[in-house]
C-alpha cells in the first residue's frame, strides 16, 4: 500500500525519500502509530505518543462508536456510554486538556437530565468539533 497524502502532516521528515532502496512503508506505519491521536483535533500540534496508548485509544473509540450505534437501536442504556467515556478519559490523561475537558463536560451532561440547549452552550464540547479537515489517503499498489 502506498501513502498518497496525510493532513495534518504525520510524517514530517521525508529527507530519505530519494533513497530508492529505502522501504518507507514501515517508516510511515511506525510514525502513524505514534501520531494518529492528532487526527482527533488538528489544534493539538505535533507530538508523539506511545504506540500502545494510541492503539488502546483507538480500541476505546471504536467501542464508543459501537455503543452509540447500539444505544440508537435502543439496545443499551446511556450508562454503558458513560462507562466507556470515563475509561477513555482516565486512560488518556496525557492528551491535551481540551480533550479531557470536553469528555468531562459530556459526562456531566449525560449524568443529568439535559436538553440540547445545554449541549450547544457546552463550551469545551462546542470548540472540540469541526476544527479542521483530517484525512489519510492510501492507494493499493499491485506487483506485476
């Protein structure tokens, strides 16, 4: 697989790109694994994070998405979502405070009887979404 583009730039040092014999696939994968948390919010800037922490965060976010889908079908209670968000918050305290504040604000809303006006007035939640476009584009290469 060939990496075509990434925004934000997750692999900033491309000084080796002219070395024909260099296999950059592993370099991209390793850098991506250490930087994929940045795709949550482009305002965080560039910083590395342990691969294990990012992989755990990825699993927690996928678990969160599944719980939301199940909740929409009426097959789980909001308590499960609160439990997952609490776990995400506790396990990722090393991420920027804006992320933790946003999750804590959502947890406060979910733990009380809120209306949509409360959500639109939620200062941290409101500023954590729609900050920029993040994407990763791959192209599969075939050997002939």
